[in-house]
């Protein structure tokens, strides 16, 4: 997202995929150390605007709206769709249920924090697993410092903590930094 000021309001530009435009999506906007959830309604078109009324009161301590102009990224048609992308989805308290509990794929959630050395050590292993299992398994991560609600709900007292979900239910857990083959075996057991 990019921002520019106009008449006391702030404008951002946000690019979303054609699928996100059709189905609607939620994004997180960070401004001045504050995070706001932006809900993009289904069916929004190129150049559509989403208004966060008086959001500058929260982020800047002053009156004003945040106006988000939506752009649609060009991508392959459904018939030409690329193979599933390997990505690790960044979660928040706000999107956890939709991304994890509502997923039709098995999900592994990495509970981590920026200050955690073992968490940083495991990140490339998780990314490698995401590439190997693209389209068959969903990989997510959630920062426990920034998202205390989900960290508390799933008792992430020690990290890294990997929790496996299938059909919206917790089916397994792995605590701590583990060898790549051990994590891979756990993932494959839930495919």
C-alpha cells in the first residue's frame, strides 16, 4: 500500500488479485505503529474506494478518513491459472478463523516472535515445506507479540510452536526447533 495526503484525509493505493476482487478480502494496514483491518467487499472494481471513516483518529490522533483506492492485478485467467503458489500466510487475530479454521486444506500454523532465535532458524524450513506441499497443505505464521488473543487461545507459551489443523480442529502440535525431516514427516502424516 502507498499513501498520499489530501484535504485532511490520507489516500492509499492497494492492489488485489481479480479473485480477491470477486470474493472480497481482508487486509491489514499499518500506519504509525497501529494496525487497522481493511475489509474489501466482494465485487469491487478497478478504482473502487474503501473508506475507513475517522481512522486517522486511531493512527494519527487527528480527524480524518483513510481512503483506499483499489487496483486489480492482472493475472492468468482461471483456465490458464498458474500452479498453486508456495507461500506462508501472515495471520492476525482478525483473520485467523477465516484463514485457518475455514480452510479446506490441512493447515500448519507457526506461532513465532521476531526476538526468538529458534523461530528465525525454523523460518526457512517452513518456507521450503510450503514450496514442497503447495496446493496440498496451507502454511501460516502468527506473531505472538502482535496477536495475543490467538496466542492465548492456543496456549503458545513457548515458541516456536507449530499447531496442525484439519477441518478446523487441532490435530497435532510440535514444540521447539526440530530437524527438517521431523517436521516434514509430521506434515506428510496429515496430507
